[in-house]
């Protein structure tokens, strides 16, 4: 069992208990019609009093998904033993429409204990657009707390069945928003922000926003909908008034990349237009850049499938990373941009990665940080050090007085190596052979950047820079990598994340101390 109100902030609802004269005729309430509610004591007296001429209670909640307002109202109504047929639920109207406020009886602070399934169902259904949702949910609460504790197990009950259909509609709407929302890049006053327009079927903006916070924590973004807007600044999630389609940008530089990715993953042999439209209705297409390619892909699907069938079957070629590196090095790039273009076009030397994650920072930064490899978030976003370890590194750099934007950040291995466990992608450490295959890229990259000081973050970075496996605890501090630049060895920030809580603070202080020494060395070198 759980208290319906045990978690989440309790915002002040637009909430009023108001009296009005009941109808002259005694009409049975449609939401409780046919329900077997065993009422005893105070509940029976309250219900009988209401049917014999008691007052109706009007509850006014805010527009949208007012879960906190409904929680507060349901608690007060239940404490006052007000049955569902004596409650009128109103949305977005001002209080005071039907006379003076009639406060419920004392005892409203008592917890309202519900089965977990009922509490979870309430949270899911509140965002639904059905204007009767609050009346239906309070009827559910009343029945569960008045003799039908096992109601949620009766799937054939009309009320339970209807609410479950509403729950499924919300789940589908959340899935569509997670899958089909597309951010587009904008810039104002030198500040980068990603903006998306979306038209959900229900009031799911607040419920869906936590997904995007977790997915794009390091970015500033805004989601605009006809009902409201959500804004993330890298630290705080806020909600604002409705947006307009014209407030969202029409296109950005990532559009071509989305289309290329979609076209490369499109399988003509599995084209099913009915299933495609069912999963991705056309209402979402105009907000998704890749959908512009669908008509052409569909038209060509039959011919492409026939060509695939006619081709002679071939055995897959064995991967040869050394040969691939040799072929790339023969291209002899003349600039960092040309090198990055080669890396971007190359096949991953470790399997499974979405894309190559290139270095980021000024072309001639005084300090370059070299990590191990991209993580899950880096692979998804295509930028280095944006996941949990990267955020910790940014914090430590700030505490040490090093501006992240002034440093160059890259990795020894340019692709994410992982093992899939269910829906999660678990990091796997690259082998010495894989690190060796990527050394050509790293050496050329640092030649073009030409930093005065290179910081090796962790053992893999040390191996890539020196060709030797050196224990970090023994080599931590200034080092020579046998290059034109000076070196410094310290731990990788992910090491700090893996430590037990009691050891993290001291390890973080030591890490910041290392970075302060890095800053001092850079200044001594004239940076």
C-alpha cells in the first residue's frame, strides 16, 4: 500500500469547496451507477445526507495535468467522506461560481492509503485530456477505500477498463514524444540553445520532460507545445506558457545528418506502409527532417529489394583494423578539418558505435585533455565528455580555474565500445590492440592542435600517448611523452564516480589539486 500523496511537491491548487442547491429530482450519478460500494458509519451517513438534499462540492483545478491539485482535493474530500456523486470537478475556472466556500470537516491531514496499482494508475491518467478524468479517478479512490480493495484486479469492471484505456493512451503519447520530437539548434547572444515544437495528444509535457533532461543534460533546450513550454538550462527545469510553431526554427545544420542516418538504416525489404503509418502517424512528419526522404525511399523500395535478391550471396569480409588504419594514413590529411573528415567517414575499429566522436576545442589550445573513449551519451550526442564523467571533469576544471572552452578535449579511442544488457549499453574497456590502431589518429590530431601541455586522463590515455602500460598511482603528475609538448598524468574522472561514497570527496580534492598543477604548468610554459 502507498499514500497517494507520499511523493512530489504539493503545489497550491486552485481548489474550492463550494455549496450549491442540488437538483430537484434525484438523478443517479453516472460514475457510481451500478457500483457495489459497501458504506458504513460516517461514509453511509454522508452519502445518505447528500442524496436527501446535501450540498454539492465544486473542485476547481488548473488547466493541464494538475496532479498536485487533484491529490490535495482527493485527500480533503476523502477525509470529509464526500461521495463521488456529490462532487463537481471543474478545470480552469475561477472559484466562487456557486456561493460561499464550505470547508470540509477536520481530519483532512490523514494519509490516503491506496494499493500501488491504483496510485500508479492515477499518476498516469491525470495528464489525459478527457474532461471526466478527475471524476473517474475520485470514483476509483472512493470505491477502493470503501470496501473494494481489490478493484484494480477486476479488469472487466467498466471503470477500471476505461481508466486502463486512458493509461495506455498516455503511454503511447509519451512514446511518440520521446521518439519523434526533434530539436533544432539556435543561437542568441552567443548562447547555444536547441528548440523543438511538438503537439502531444494529451497534457504530457511535464511527465515527458524528465526523459529529455536525462538524455540531454549538458545542453540548453526548450520544448514548445500548444499547451505549455519546458526549458532546461543545464541545471534547472522550468515550465512556461504555450508556444507557437513559428517560435521554433525550421531547420539547422543537423538536418542533413538526420536524413543520411535514416536513409542508411532504411531496409527496403521490410517496407510496410501500414505499420509505418500506425507507428509514425503523418501528424509528426513535418517536425522530423528525415521524413522528407520517405516518399523517395518507398518508391525505390521494390527495385532495391529486387536488386538485393539478384545479387550473388557473399561471405562477409573479415575486419582488418590494421589495414584500415594504413589506408587512412595514406590519405595524408593537411589539416585538422581534413583529419576529422577521414575519421568521420571511417568504419569504427570497435563494433557497434553510432558515430565517431571527434575532439572539441580551440584549434591551438594551450592544454589538451585526452580521455579513454566516448561513453553512451558522447556516442549519442557526438561530443566528447558530455556524460556523467564529462560533467564531473567540467566541475573540477572550473574549481581548478581552467576554462573548459579554452581547452581541447579528445579521446584515445574515437568510437564507443560497449556490451548490450537489455536496453542499456555498458562500457567496455578497449584492448591494447584497439588503442594501438587508434594511435595514428591521436598523434596526427595533437600535431595539428599543437598544445603546450597534454593531460592523460587514466591508463588508456597513457598507453595511447606512450605506447606503454604505466600504473597511474606511480606516474601521477608531470610526465614526458617523448613529443614536442609537455605531459601530465592523472586519473580519469570516471574513476571518481566508481569509488564508494566515503572516498569520493578526498579523491575529488586530489583530482582538483592535479588540475591546479596543470594550470600552473601551462602558465609556466607561456600559455
